[in-house]
C-alpha cells in the first residue's frame, strides 16, 4: 500500500502538469498572448504600439543549429532625440517551450509595459526562439535567448542601443529562458558563430511566473506514474509528462530517468543563483500551472546568495493574470517600469 506522502506527491504531480493538459486539450498559449480559458475571442495584434513607436519587424538575428532563421521585432520611441543611446529590454514569450511567438497582442499588460517604456526612451525587443519538438531539444532555445543579447551588442551602433543597459523580461517558459540566460556564465550556450565574440551579459531580469526548478515542476524523481493509479486519463497524462521531459532534455524518462533528472538540473535557474543579477519575480497566488512555490524558492535562494531581488505576489492572480483587473495590472506595470529604470547605469 502506498504511503500518504506518496499519494500527496501524486496529487501535486498532476496539479503541476495541469498546464500540459491545457496545451493538449485547449491548444492555449501560455504567456505571450496571456490568454485564458475565459477568453474566447482570438487575440489580435497590437495597433497601439505602431502608433506610438517605430516598429521594425521580422529581423533575422541568427540561424539556429538546424539552419532555420530566428527573428525579432524592435520597438523604439518615435520622439527619441537623434543620436541618443537607448537602453534595451528584451522580451521572451511563453508557450511551454513548444509554441508561442514574438507578436505583441492588444489589450494585455505586455502592450502596456512596452507603451510605458517608450515614454521612458527605451528600446524593447521581442524575440522568437527555437521551439521544441520530438527532434529539437535544449539547449537550442537558450542559445537563441543569449544570442539575442549578443545580437544587440553587435548591432548597437546601427540601432543606437545602449549596451551598458540591457535587461531580459520573460513570461512562463520565456521567464525560465530569461533567468537561465541572465544567470549562466557569459561563455556558455554559444549559438551562432557570428555572434559568439559578443557578450550576453545583462543588468537585470524580470521573471513572470517562470519555472525555476524543472525537476520539482515535473516530479521527475517519481519516474512515470503507474497507469493503474488514476484510471483512463492516466495514459494521456503519463504520455504528456514523458513527451515534455523528452522534448526538453532529449531523454526518455522511462529508460533514462537519472539522465533526465541530471540534465534538468543543468537548466534549472535555482542552481545558478550565485551568478545571478538583480531579479524582479512576479507571480499570482492562484497559479495552477506553475506553482507559486517555484517563485518562492527562487526568491529564498537569491536572498541567501545576497542577490538583489523582489517577489511580487499578485493576489488571486492566475497564470498569465487573465483574471486580474486592469487597474491592478496597471499598477503592476508601473512597478515593473520603475524596476527597469532603477537598474539603469
């Protein structure tokens, strides 16, 4: 007979894998469009930002290791004085590492944040990265994220970027990538040879409901959950767990559990906090996709390492903040912008 502790672990495992069911059943994106089950209308591209910002779209910043072009969009203030250097914030979208894109949608807090940063004379870059599938695994999306920072430095003169002031902002899976890119040593995860001579260092990182400990998130140490435990739904859930771990790590959790666990340790931000940068963590206390404990654990580890950081807990906030009222979100974006400005050198 299984112990109560084991049964609790099973329950938590399924809670943490709820986001996988979202991807499978509802085909919902995690973060970039911040859509929720309640939102039935398809998100539309922002029309506000092209009115208030100069927009350069679909710029190829690299070819990945599979030879595919990877692109970004640049937003710059229309009223920027000639020759003024612009601090840069790079946005990394969510989508469970398997979907999503760089498009900024209307009427969400990402659009609001970018609009506010335009008034502060910042450049904002929204990037695509290599998405995972059966044959595409880490570290490709992490290489892309770090290469985006390198691309900024390579092209600083052309776009008037201030290379002394670069930050990363990610949501969900994009927050995980942003944390890893910000915390790992500069000479790691080299992607494009054309960019490898440039630094990927950033001044700060903003983490919105990002996974910080992938083994805890996926409960990989339990291995694959036995089918008999939860009946007919179990085959789907077990298969989804296997596929996501395989997509990220390249390892089969049934046959290579220890290797999968060891690899996920190497791409979990909590294991790199000693080299961290100032970090703003934002998460709701009603997040059923990435548990709040992920952010709390990162916050505690950063405190122990004496790395400047803050944790903002959004009361009642779900994953993506889709149920949070606009006034609350407006205050939240003000806090984010204040944090960004506070890090300017």
